[in-house]
C-alpha cells in the first residue's frame, strides 16, 4: 500500500519531547486542525515514517492529498494559513518576515550551541559545553532584552515566533534548571513560565501511547 495514499485526515508522526514536534503540535492545536497522531520513539523509527521522509526526524505530516511536510515551521505555517484564530501570523509589531528571521537564528546558531551544551559527549572530546552554554545565553539575553519592552517577542500578544522558539528555550533551561533560574534574565524566565503553564502547552504535552502497526488511531487535537 502506498504510504502517500489519500486519507480523510492528515497523519502526524511526533515525539512528545522533541521541540520541533512540540511547536508543530502547538500550531495544529491552536488552528483546530485535527489529524491522526502517531507517537514514536526516535531510537526505533517506524518504516512507515521513513518511507515518507528521508530526513528520518519528527515531525512528519502527511497531508490528505499525499503531500508531505517534514519541516516543523512549514507545518506551523500550513496549519495557520488554514485557520489562524489568534493571529499568530500577524504580529502586533513587525511582520512574518521579521519573525522568520528571529526563528532562523534560534534554529541555526542557538540550536547548534544548545545541542553542544546538552549533548556534549556526542560531539567529541574537544567540545566544551560551558562555552556553548555561554554562547547560548547570548541569544537568550537578546530575547530577554526584547521582552523588556513588551510581554512577548513581537508585542503584547504572543505570535508565531513565541511558539516556535519557546520549546527550544525550555530544552535549554531544563538542561540545568537551577543554574538557568539564577540567570539575570527575568523577562525571559517569566515569558517561558507563562508558556509552560498555558492550557495550550499542557494540552500538546499529553503522554500518548507509543504507536505500533495495527493500533487504534489517535486523534489530535481531541
């Protein structure tokens, strides 16, 4: 059977803790775009997902017309283009172009430092996690300065950039939470805490059972 055959609902392969998958689920949830969710474990990726995307990473979204989206930001924008009830794509200040530029910095240099801070052993003996932690804090300090002017990154209300970036700040913070909580970046810490306490975030972090072939389909959002 062709893995890209038409379906009545999009099909999402996800991993609960992955920040890329988190932000995709956030957008799918807020846009009320229901899909079939298959929760996987990254060390045992299903052949069905690998047949859809050679990247072999989550999230992967199979659309009803057979097209595949395997970039988390593409999934966010696809869902919000269909329905954007909270105007995530239309920030109070700046534009979608400006938000994409900030997200690109997060996904590029900051994510590189985050990985080498959190997973230093994977990158060899020459990797200094303290150096990469320090470089990561430079990005967080820039965000903190922005948040000193308004409650969210692009104004008084949250928009795409907030939801695309905070899952990665969460991952950085959780690497050493006591140390992070003592940094002099109060605006950012409060911003992160607000997102983590939100009903939206709590809803997308439900512990779904791992999917295996033959399981009953799980609908998301409920």
